[in-house]
């Protein structure tokens, strides 16, 4: 699963500026969510940068299991 995520990220980086609205964006998002479930990760922040510009940025889950504060 982790290898698939890395490959998808690398492919998405080469996809160009339309990445944020593309099917790759949805696939990456789904893989991150599934990876969090599989590896019991409560929260994370993901960023993809291409040519010095952020083409994907999203936070997932919580940063503290007790307070349930979201990752920011």
C-alpha cells in the first residue's frame, strides 16, 4: 500500500497544474484515507509541491486523540 501511495504521488507531481482537480487528486486522497485506517494513523498533513508551488495540500484526522483537535 505504501509503495502504491509513493508511486501515485510521483505520478501526480508530473501531472501538472490541473492535478488539484484531476482524478489523481481523488485517488491520492482515497489512498491516504485508506492508509490511515490500515496503519491506525490518527492524523496527518499531506503536501505535494511541483516546481516550487503547492499543488495539493490537505489535513486529515486529529492531532490529539484525547481532545479530538483536528490536524491544522
